[in-house]
């Protein structure tokens, strides 16, 4: 159909993943295509970041990265969508590849944000972070917990993945990250180094991809494109909590890796530009 | 010394653990003795629960339980301390033994609550829940996260335990429990069924006991007996959040196990009495 052609062409322009493994690249392009298909008309058509930050490298050309940020139109519930990847040659001869997609909503809704991060630093191991980040304190808002996490059976995704012998829980060194995620968050390490049965590519294709697509589909239908009643005091609460979430997530995530991989000067430029977009 | 004699005699009156394994009984008596030593003068001298609920059994005498609740004096920061155990013969011939100690503070401080639960349903396996439960939304209160969880390096306890080959993460089926705990919470299953090196008793004595004692010591010094400035609006926030925590924790924990083990009538009596004490 015309619509499909239009969307996949738009999404291939949005972002490519030259260093990712084939199944990760396939997954990311599908996810971005779905986002573009569903939300394209709610987003600014071009990246909000200055063009020199849409692709950058370190001085020795061993580290490359690409960040693509699209802000939501004022009429939409979308605050911003950030896609990106980091590639870095390792002294061992291998490479570190980080691939991310996060999507933040505005305070016109209290529905969860979307978060996906794939961190691969060897051909046989991978860290996966996949979650719908809650917007409210779940203790003071038990209906929110019930509505988005219990009644939806989101935990079955995590259970399915953790039933695989190659999968074990991942504990982020950042206590903030552990605190900001939901009780059904998927934080796992997949290691197929000793596996007789499955390769990491098979797990990405057969297990991670369907779960990531399911969760994004749920997020698009039930969070991004579903209206919620939010009064003025609640909007102020959400806006303040989101301000902390967005800034702290940049600090903890990119703020710790970029200086190491790209040097302080490039890292500062990227972080400042991102924070400016995040806070306007 | 006289003080020590007085305290151990008081704590043996407080609660005994007739069905617990030797190392669990030893641990619990030590913890209760420490609590009594440090907080005895801040607590009502006798249990606040009606005496027929301090020990009860089911109609077929296969399940026994004991709950001991001491409220804090109005002048103290202690809201209440609940110790207890449940013992139930299993049809397999084994037994289920649950041992708990929880300690709640009043809204005159925002310091974390203390939570310990040991669930043993076979001679070679055990679930351990050990945490300082945060009183505030950690996203909106990053200083609280830093003060109680990051700067204190509480995560080293969890890391030490999870480094043992017999230990793996435990996921509570209750998303509420996963949400109410801290990012450094210890929720683990210990299984020595296939272990060549250590028995469950050795792990309780050598690994769990020192960690539980350390955490209780930290809680007593830095939470229960340390003054914090809390203004009126914050007190109202803490009181409301604690009301949810205490009632929901009873519902999820005892509310799901007591009816199954003791029948609905006894369970209702216990839960009503507990809720009355919790909410006054």
C-alpha cells in the first residue's frame, strides 16, 4: 500500500544502524518504521538536534555515534523520541555496540514512557533493557500499577525471556536506573558463550524481537495514542517528575559513556545539545 | 553486664521460634535482642495484639503461627515492630516455615522502614527478603536515594550474597512488593539442593546472618535513632504513603497466605486485629 511505502521510506531516512548485527538492525528498523507509521504525523519532520551531532566520531576515529531526536508537535501527546547508536572499536579487536530507542510523552497524559537499550560488547553476549517507565510513584497510585502493569500482564514478557537458560538478570550499577524502571522491567544479560542450543542472533530474532515489538505496539496503542484525563496539579507533578527522569537518564547513561568514548569536549557538546532539546 | 542480662531476658519473652531451624532461630533471637536492647525503652512493654492472636492454629492443628506486635511510645520515632512466624506441615511430609521481622517508623522521620522475611519450604531451599523500604518516591527525591542507598553502599550486601553459586534472584509475584522495595533490596532464592560445598545452614550462619545483623544495625543507628527534620506537609505525605504501605503489605503478604493455611475465619480475625493496630 502507499502508506506502507511512504512510512518505510521515511523511517529509513530517520536512522540507519551500520554497525549493528543483522537481527538488531532488522529489529530497530522495524520498530522505527512502526513508530513513524503510527506517530509520524505527530512529530516534527526533521531531527531537532544540530546536524553535526547527528553523526560524530572521536579524534582517532575508533568511536562513532549517531543520535536522532524528533520532538512531538505541540498538539500531540509526544514529547520526544530519541533513537541512536554508539559504536566503538575495542582494544581486544572486538567492538562495543549500543543501540537505543526511547520515547517520552508530555504531561497531557500520565501514561508510561518507552525505553529500549541493547548493549553488545562481544559476539556472544548482550545486555537488554526494555521497559515502560512509570510516570508516578506506584505506592501512592496503586490504580496506575494495576492499570498499566498488573491487568496488562506485562510481566509475562519478562518471565518468557528469563526462562531461557542463556538469560540472567542484569543489575544496573546505577541505583537511579533501578528506581526509575517499572516492576515488570526487563533488565537481562544474554550470554550464549557456553550455549549448545542457541546463538545470540537466534535469541534476538526469536525471543527479544517479538517481545520488543509487542511492548512497542502496546505502548503506541495504550499509551502514546490513548487519551487520559490529567488535571492541572497532576500536570505540574508529571512535568516536574519527567524533568528529573529525562535529565538524570542522560546523565547516568550518556554522561558516563560519552566522555570515555569520545573525549570530554565532544561529550559536553552532545550532552548540552540534548539537554537543551529535552528541557525546552 | 546487667543491661545485657536484662535485654536477653526481655527478648526471650518477646518471641520464640519453636519450629525454625537452629541458625534461623539463633539469628532471629539475636536480632530481637538487639532491637530490644536499643529500642526497648521506646516501645510499649507488651504486645498490642489481643492475646488469642499471639498464638493460633488451624482446626486440624497442622498450621501454627505467632505474631508479636509492639507499638512505639508516642514520644518515640517508632511506629510499630512486628515479629512473627508461621509453621505449616506440608502434605509431602515436610514443612513450610515463614519467619518475619518488620519495623515501621512514624512520620516524625522520613528514614526507611526495616523488612526481613525468611520463607523455607524445604530443607535445602529458602527465600530471603531483606530491605530498608524507602518512604519517598526516589525519583522526586534523589538526595534521599543518595543519602540512604548510594553513599551507604548498601548494595554491597546484595552483591556479596548474589556472588554465591547457590543464590539467584527472587521475583515476588506481587508487583506491589517489587515496587515498594528499595533498589538495593535483597530478594533471593537460596538453593543448596545441587551444592557440593555449602549447606543451607552454613549459608544462613555464614552469609545471611552477618548481612541481616549489619542491616539491622545500620537501620537502628541511622534510621530509628537518628533525628530528621520533617515539616508538616512532609509529615502528611509520609503518613499517607505509610498508610498505603502498611495496609497493602498486610494484604499482599498475610492476606494471601493466612486464609489458605488457617481458614477464612481465623485469617479474617488476625488481619482485622493487625489492621486495627496498624491504623490507629
